[in-house]
């Protein structure tokens, strides 16, 4: 079958750079790669409670049947959105099919022509894609730099121009966090500036996210939360005012023109939140935090060089796609599922091993994987 030469050339270039992606399905390895931070994805309790809830309420439907604006807005959507409002102390919320859909929908529709988007230089690809679809102008500021953000805000400040400032509460590739309290204060100085926080890697790890932990709910124009990581299921939501959710319902194309999530998906979100609030869920958060502390102490003991992080994501910079892939393979041979992050996903010479910690990792496993790493990099 014919294949376009231009596309083949791009694939060939990836191969030459040791950057070609492929799907794998490694089984039986100790998990240090998934986003299932609390183990909710494999929780039989959540699975069984979801099934019981659906059966008890006679919700025996496999699909949503259409977009939410047509036939897909089943009653569970509204129940779960009301639960989100209560738990996250938000005036309103709107569920999307994924975090990618939420970010693309928001940034492609909310900032208007003549507006400005200021984004952290390490912001997630889904936000970048949404920004590319926007008619607004966009500028990046240095990663977690309060000074550069303040300077940029002053530079782009104009009457009748809305400025949208976007960052993440926990960055997916570095695992670090910005000073959200100070960012909110800097943004607040400008009457036409609006702060957006992506909480994808904070929900569950830091209870309901860092925005709530810092009591910044009223300072943030929109929060994007996703359920496929700490909550172990699927979907996402944008939290904000009723006006915002009304606007998104009318103008966010990734919301309007897609089939909704099934009742089973929404019921799993609802059940996962209830489990998160239970004593067992709180114990899992506590165990994860203990594992993070143990990981950091072992990194220090072994004198390993990691990016500073207090989240569940920890990265060891190992420049060069070939080198970092080889070390990842060696760790996998030892039984640890640790994934390399290659350029162009990260900048050249910023290639890394990314360790994701979980409540179900043991301290012995954490020590062992780091001791093996030390033999390869020290």
C-alpha cells in the first residue's frame, strides 16, 4: 500500500534520533510509570460499588447515545457535576470526555481575538493545542518564574484586552509546582487578567488539588481537573462560574460535537470521589505521601540528581535519547517499569527517567529501584 514520502521521512528522522514511539504492554513489572497514583484504577471496591450503583438505579445502558446537547445528557451527569461543585467548592462545573478535550475546548473558545494568553513554557501539550486553535495572541513566560510573569503582565496590559494566565499546579514532566498563592496575587493586580490552573496531577495526591489546599478557589477563573490519574477512571471537568459553564456549553467545540461519556463512566467518577472521601481513600493518600517522603530521603542518601518535587512525579535528567532508553531497559530487566521521556516530548538534553509513585509501592521497592539506578548513573 502506498504511503506519502513526506510522512515516511518524518518517521525515518525519528528513528535516526532514537525518538520513535511505539506501543508496549509490559506485564508483571513493578509499576513506577502509571498515573494511577492511589491505585483506584485497579480497585475492586470501586468496580463493585459502581456496578451495584448502576444495577440498583436500573442504569443498564452501554453508551450515552449522542452529545450532551442532543440525547447524551443522562441524569448521572447532573448529579455528578453537583457533587463536584460541593466537593471542590465551585459555583459550577462541566464534565468533558478527557483532560485533552477540556483544555482544547477551553483555550480554543474562551480567549478572543485581541486577547492575550500567557502560559508557562512547560505547559502541557493539550493546552498548547488549544492555544493554537485560539484567535488570541499567546506568549510564554519562564518556567515558574514569578518575576517574568509579572513583567509580561505589565508589558501586555492594555485597556479592553483580557489576559489569560495559565499554569499547572503540578507539572507532568517535572513534578514541581509553582507558587500559586503569589501567582494569584500577581494576576489579581490586573483587573482584566484571569488565572487558569490545570490540576491534573494534583487531584487525589493533594486531596482535592492544590488550589483548594491553598484556599484559592475564589482567585481562580477556571480549574481543569482530570479523573484518569488520581481517581483512576476517565474524563475531566472544568470548574468555574455558572457563566463560564454556560459559555463552554455553547462555544467549546470539543464539548458540543462529541458523544458523551457512558453512564458507567460517570458512575465510576461518582464512586471514586465517594471512595476518596472515605477512611480507606484517606489512608491511601497518607500512604502515598509517606512513599514520597521515603523516595526523597533515598534520593538524598544515594546522592542522585533529581528535579526538586514534592508530588508523586520525580524525574532524573539523563541527556540523550539513546542513553536514557538504555538505562530504562536495564531497570525493566530488573523488574521495574520505569519509562524514559524522550525529546521532542521534552527539550533536547532534558531527556529523563520519570518515576511515578503510588500508594501501592512498597518502601522496599522504592529503595531497590533507586539503588539499581545509582549503579547506572553514578
